[in-house]
C-alpha cells in the first residue's frame, strides 16, 4: 500500500535524517555517505554487490536538489518547502471533455512520438487536422497525462483568436512566462522582441511543456516558440493547427507531425450514443443517418447528439432532413474558419470543387479551372494542407460537412434568388433561373 501511494502521489518529500544512510532505506545524503558506506563495507564484506548498490543510491541522492538544514531556523525552512510545494500543486489538470472516446490510444501514440524518456534535446511535435476533428481535446488529454513530468508547463488555448495584433502576442508571452515559472502575477513586457529575450533567458535551462493550441500564423510561432534552444533540454513543444505548411515552416517534418483523423464507425457510434442518451430505442436507420451525416467528425457528433438527446423518432427524422438542406450553424462556423484564411483565388477554387468537382480527377479539374483564369498549380496543395480537401488516388475528395459548408457560402450570396448566386448546381435552381430569364426576355 505504501509503495502504491508513493507511485500515485503528485509530490513526494524525502526527509534524510542524520543516521539515514545507516538505515535500511536505500538513499541518503552525500555528506553522510562516506562514513556510512565504510561502516557497511566493514559489516557486509561478503556481500560486496549490496554495498555497491548502497554506494550508487547514496551518490544518486546527493545529486537531488533540495534543502539543507544546518543551524538555521527549522520553521522558516518548513515554510519555504510548503510555499514551493503549494505552487506546484496549483498546476491543476485541464478539463478535457464531457465524453472521451478514442482518445487514450492516440495519447499513447503521441507520447511515443514525444520520446518523453529522453532529456537530450528539445522535441517539437505538430497535431494537424480539419476543424472539429478533436485536436484540442486530444492535446488536453496529452497535457494532463504528462505535465507533471516537467519543471514548468503552459497550455496556451485559442492562439488564433487571442492574437489578432502584436499587443495580444505580448499578452500570450506573459502568460507563458507566468505559467511555466509559477509566478504569482504576470510580468509586464513592452514588446514582443523584448519578451523573446526574457523567455530565452528565464526558460533556456528549464525543462518545460508548452502547448500552442490552434495556431494559424507563423508570427505566433516566432513569438512563442521560435526555436528549440529557447528552452532547456528535455522540453516538449506541441502545436495544433489546421495548416500543415506552418509546421513545415517551423521545422517540424513528417515524422513529428500527427494527423488527427475522424473517428471510426464504432467510436463514432459510441460518442453519438453518449451525447444523445435515450430512454427509448431509436430506429436504426435514423441512427445510421446521423452517423452518416457526421462522418466521424467529433464536433458534429457532439452537436448532433445534444440536439437529439431524449427526442422522439419524428424529431430525429425532421432534424436530419433539415440538416441535409442547411448546415448546423455551430458546426459550420468552426469549419468555415479554414475557408476564411484563404486568398481570393484559393476561395474560388475551393467553392468550385465543393459545388462541382468533388470526385473528379485532379487533371480534369485543373484543366477546367485554369480555362477560367484560376491558378491551380500550387493551390490544390494549399487546400490539402488547410484540411479542406484531400487527394485519394488523384481524385479530389472532401468531408461531407465541408462540402455542405462550401455550398452554403454560395447559397448565402442570395438565398431567395438563385439567379444572383455565383454558382448553381441543383436542377430546380437552374430551371427556375432559365424560366425567369426566358420570361424577362
């Protein structure tokens, strides 16, 4: 029971008494080791291996950082220890999610990628995937299972939203320093460059865990984790983003990039069931319809499950029918962020693919779009790196909800008048516009 309690404790306090090295315990203080091991050598001459183990344990103990009570006031030392421990206990785990499905195995994989056993250098890892895929949930779970292995840790959430200008970046830098150094209050710094120097100076020898969640601009990385040598050996920097190219620019290459993928059918069914807890059995075809709509996207499963929680079959059916025509606003707003970060040429290409070219070959789509004066050579790759499209055996593909988001952007150009939209793909809309224009003529 004692060993189990020690292993599960956040903090262990070892008190070495004056006669500690002579006891049956394995570790003692360095200044006591010589006289004590001499005594052990005398008593255990026949068991030299046991004495060697004691010597090694005593040597290891002497290298541990701690406090020495010489002729000082014992109460003051105790107060200092309590203060230090209290600051470490303030590093609480993060709330992850109401229901966790398919997370544990991914955390194990990421831990392997981080190589946490090594303190030889600084490791940077990137988590990449489309909006709503569960990057933040996963990295929170990873943080909770590892942060106590580091001298300092910081989870910077929503970096994209909270860094619209240089002043915001300074605020994030100040939070980084406060959390990793366990400061009582934030340092006040005048500009980004000055704070970079402080980060390098204060954290250059400290083993830290830093997580930058939802990064979308290289200037954010340059201000918060520009280079690995800003931090001490053994540090781990984890970045989540929708833009794979940012990770490449940061020097994080494929072997340290983890693509967060959609849940498989079994996991998706479990997550939907947890959020849409029912007191009665829902028709299997309606459940399958909901799963088909979400296509393994955790955000969609959570939102859809919450909408349908406790509802009747009729409500399930009408909700799914409505969503097939118009996307859910909460889901759509998350997915739309990736689109809004594109330039005008890229937006045009994405909307064309969403409305007309999903399932077509890359070559055919390229030929058609370039005839419309759209530059596609590098743009397809940008859309892939932004997690908006994917290539499957040279075929252009995308998640159903991303396609629905693209079509909704076009519909919003003029919802009541198809003739004023930039694109038409439904037969009824085309027929309506044709008839209207024929009458006008």
